[in-house]
């Protein structure tokens, strides 16, 4: 599935696209690793923010494997 950088995604969409669970999504948001906008109780995610999150995760995994 492709992520459109200009699209707006809901949490259910993000979980399905990234294949992560509710707890992982919550941790990513609370830790500041995944940006989101909030209106009331609703969270929204721009596609570019999802791409940034994935890019940063890949970079961190590569750094960890190089130091081991």
C-alpha cells in the first residue's frame, strides 16, 4: 500500500498501513516519534508524517545493527 504524503489518515488506517497495534501507535505518538494533529479526541496523521516515521525507524534499525 502506498502512502500519499498529502493525504490525511485516521488511526485505524495508520495501524493497517504500518501493520502495528494500538499500543505501538500510542507509544509512537506519546514519545514524539510520530507526529499527529488532534481535534477533540480525534487524532489525524498526514501521510508525510507517516513517511518520516518509517524513514526514522529504518535509520535507527540500521544504526543499531552497525553497532552490534
